[in-house]
C-alpha cells in the first residue's frame, strides 16, 4: 500500500471516529432546526445590509450602527440555540482531533518519531507578540 492509499484509509478511519459522527449529527440537527435557520437567514440579511451601506458613497453612520447592533443581537440568539451549542462543541472536538493528526504527520515528515510526537497547544509558534513569556 502506498502513502496515498494509507492516507485514504486514515480518512475512512476518521469518518468512523465518534467525534466525526457527532459532528455529522450536530450538522443535521442544526440544519433541521427551523428557528436556527431563520436566525441565520436574518443574520445574513443584516450582514448584507451593512455591506450595502458600506458601499454607499456617503455612509450613514447611525444606520450602520443600528444594523451592527441588530446583527449582534441575532448573532447572540444564534449562539444560544442548543443545536448551535452542540454543533460548536462537536466542531471543536473534531478540530482538535484533526490538529493532532496533522501535527503527528507534519512532525514525522520533519524527522520526529511518529510513536511519540503529538499536538501541543502550548507549543511556541515563534510569534512573540502574543506570548506571555517562555516556559
């Protein structure tokens, strides 16, 4: 089996993982949540209103502030919906899995021991501007 075939097998294994399956269920629940979908539609319309106003030669700042406040309120309502909360948790779990898988592959390709390398969310990324100090 060549490396591409192994990658395809890994893809199949990921799709059988509990985190992937939970994500698919969360997507389906969010898609079927009519109230959530209505809120998302409202949010998108408000975002379009902001974009349209921003394209005007003379922007109405009060109108923009009103649109922004309205859009923020809809966003908060979206984020409080149980189906959105479930989706965000499932997405976070799947993203962590993928970061670990990618870190193992990347570090292995750079000479690391595939048996011991792993994702370290506290590893130094080289950008000191957001750092609280070295360990």
